[in-house]
């Protein structure tokens, strides 16, 4: 067996203890040492909620303590209304309130990284491969941060208006959507499953219910009359119903269909809980 010079080390309460929120006492081969720590402010750091072991890892020149914390979920509170969210190619997310989270900045970053990666790959040197690894991590962090931000905004909107969130089950690309090869490339390079996971866990923390619906025909169906036709969506951004002539942005139309299906799919037990509170 071969071991890395700095592999992960697992600590329990006997060999690692917290001295306040900014310092740990950790057992080393040379005895105990007190080390200062820092952390982000996404959630308040509460020592009493730490559960189980703590892993010490080394990554990109920094040591990190990986903690498991127990965080309670808020009580589910909402009325019968549902906010539909359409996850798209050009727009990362569009709500049934017609709020659009554009992917313009993401496209700019993606195109810049793609161009730079292509040049580095053509060189094939050791330093170029090292740079490629750094770029991949940087691009991944950017996508993750943006997905966190979008998910946070969506959950906050639903919570403030006491609504559930309806999402499509996007395990695969919707074949009925009319997109170009370049747009499909964008979809393949974006982590929609990650965005969905972020929405799900943030919703649990905030007490916002989430309904997952079947995505079939949501982009072909008219949100006004319900008519379904693949020619209703003429282009990626344009929707025009062949029966009633209704026109609007295609993503907005799809998000309203998602909201309607989500409302129909709300569990009866949650509906009764909502009625009893009123």
C-alpha cells in the first residue's frame, strides 16, 4: 500500500475538542496543540450541535475540519398556492411570478474557461495540466456558488409568500424543447441536479414544501387553454398557442404549467393542515 504524505485523519471527542467558536485543541504526534479556525457565515456555528466524528483534510495547501452538525427543520407553513420553477438552458430558473434568473454571467464564465482549457489541452505540458486542474476546481466553485444563490432566492420567495415550490423531475433533458447544439452544450455543463438538491435541503430548513412533478409537455402546453402541441413553442424563448393564440415567454409559460401541476399534486394531509390553521 502507498499513502499520501497528507491523508485525511479522523478525530473523535477524545482527541479533538472545541475551545469556543474560533479555536480547537487537537492531538498531534507532538502532543496537543491549540489552533485557531475560521468558517463561513451561512449558518450560525453552534458547538452543541456537532455530532459524531470530525475529519481533518488537506486540500490546495489548506487544512479543513469537516464537521457534521444537527440542524432542525422549521414547521411547514403555507397556503394552497404553489410557485412553479422552470429550470432552463438560457435562463437558469424562471418562476411563475415571472422572475428570471439569467445564465448570462454563467455563459461568459463557461466560454472563457472552455477557450482557456482548449489552449492548455493542446499544449499538453506538465504545467498546462496543473493549470487545467486548478481551472476545473475554480469553475466548479463558481457553479456551486451560483446554484446556492439561486436556490436561496427561490426558497426565500416561496417562504415570504407562504407557498410551496413545484419543480420538474429533470433526470434527463426535455426532448420537446427546441434548443440549439450550443444551448444543449450549456445544459450539459450546468449542474441542474445540484441546483435541485440545494432547493430541496434549503426548503426543508425553512419549512417550505417542495412538489416534484412530471416534466412531460410542460414546455408544449398552453398555460391559458391547456392545448398541447409541439409547434406551440416556436423558438427557445417564444411560445404561441396554435389554438387560442396566447403568446408569452416560453419559460414563463412552462413555469405556470409546473405551478398548476404542483398545486394538483399537493398532499391532502398538508392541505388539511393549512385549512385547520386558517
